[in-house]
C-alpha cells in the first residue's frame, strides 16, 4: 500500500512534520503486515511467518540473504533480500501453482523447488519448508534422533539431512531457531530470528 503525505497548508515546525511522517510510515507498515493470534499450543500451527537469514554454501560459492516466509494454510510467500535491503526475489504459490519474481520478470511453474533452481541455481528445499520450519518431519521424513525434550534433533528426507541446532519459545510452543541442512555437496544454514502468528 502506498501512502501519500500531503504538504501542510501552512508552515509547521520541522519536528512536527517529521513526527507526522514517521507516524504515517509506522501505520502503513502495520497495515501491510498484519499479525494474527497464536493458536493454543495443543492446536496445529498452520498460519505463521518467520524472519531470519539463510546461507547456501556449495564448493564453488556462498550466497546469503535475509529470509521472510509466510504460510497461510497451503499458500506460501517467500521473500529474499540482500543485507542492504534490496529485493533478490519473491515467490508465492500453493500446491500445483507457483510464481517467482526477480529483476528479470515474473515466471510461473507447478513446482516451487524446480522453478527456484532453474532461475537461481539454488537447491533450496522450499517444498518441505512448511513442515521443516516448524520442526516436523512431514510425510516423507524419517526422524533419526530426538533431544531430551522429545524435539527432533536430526531428520532425513529425500537425500537431505536436517540438524536442529537451536529452539525457541513462541506462542507457548517450542519452535526451531537454527537449522543446518545438507545434501551431497550442498549446505544450507538457516537462522530464524522471529516467529509471528498470521
């Protein structure tokens, strides 16, 4: 949403004008990213958002970005930005339909993981993010090891090995805060700085 701040009809002190602009921007941000309420801990978490950082490491190079992932039931929204805040790409979709937008345009496919790899060369397992981000194995995963609190420590799924290195409390439940994922010669480090209800 774009917000237009009209110039005052008469001169006002600079301090008041600055406060007005800051207040408008703050309200605009609140409208653009509304937060929901956490469900009770005994109910499934289906609507949420995470903010963090991701590093994709291969023998040839290392790429890093800020990550925003929002899940609304089966619909997801992914945004990657540079550490300077410029957009790298955005992706949104649902089962069987996904679109990715970057500096070259908007592209569509039926498989999010395949589309991301074709356009960036990154093997990022986004198809499994809805489960792995929450510390769940999903239908295809095999839990190798749990920690002393019964949370997943190590998970294997379709060639990927996922290590949960740190957990945090949000909405009355334990949720991952740091993950290491590896497959063949690819390593992915994911740090989650904030969980939000949606």
